[in-house]
């Protein structure tokens, strides 16, 4: 999606403070952190939200969730962390590219 800010981050077109990247996923620190550690984990593939996922996204969703505790531990959150996926305007979603919030060290 050409007008999607997270697609632009995934493509390296706009900068982000990245903590992880592979061929399918990228994680970067939130620009307005709501906790001492607050990063976002996204698929490089554009999907508007969790409500737009179907069975074709199953492996991607599994990988996303399994990556979260590994990256959290690397960020010093080995004793625990919070996750959130805001879905839709009514769920507080502001950027319509699926992303998992990981927060900790409050
Ligand atoms: P949402 O409410 O959609 O779940 O959360 C979007 C999150 O993306 C917010 O916490 C916001 O601070 C973060 N964000 C929005 N634009 C950018 C950006 O350009 N760079 C980074 N690193 N974070 C962003
Ligand atoms: Zn996107």
C-alpha cells in the first residue's frame, strides 16, 4: 500500500528504530512509547487489521506471536510484558497495517 506508513517503514523508505528484521517481519520502537520499552512487530505484508486476516494469514500470525516473547526477552522483558493488537477505529487502531504492540518495564 503506497500510502501506508508501516509499509514505508518495512520497505526502508522512512526511518525507524528497528530491533528485528527478517524476510517477513520487522520490529521497531514506537515513536510515542507508552512504557519504557514499547515496540511494534509487524508483517511486511500489508494487512489492514486482525479483522482482515483469513486462513491464508495463519502462518504469519503464528510467527508474529511466537516472535514476540523472543524479542521481548532481548529487550530486557524476560520477566514479562504486555501485548496488544488494536483492531478497527472502535478498537483504537490508528495505523491500519496490522501490528502487535509489546510493552514492558513499567
Ligand atoms: P494503533 O493505535 O494503530 O494500534 O497504534 C499505532 C502506533 O504506531 C502508535 O503507538 C504510534 O505511536 C505508532 N506510530 C505511528 N506512526 C509511527 C511512525 O512513523 N513510526 C513509529 N516508530 N511509530 C509510529
Ligand atoms: Zn501497510
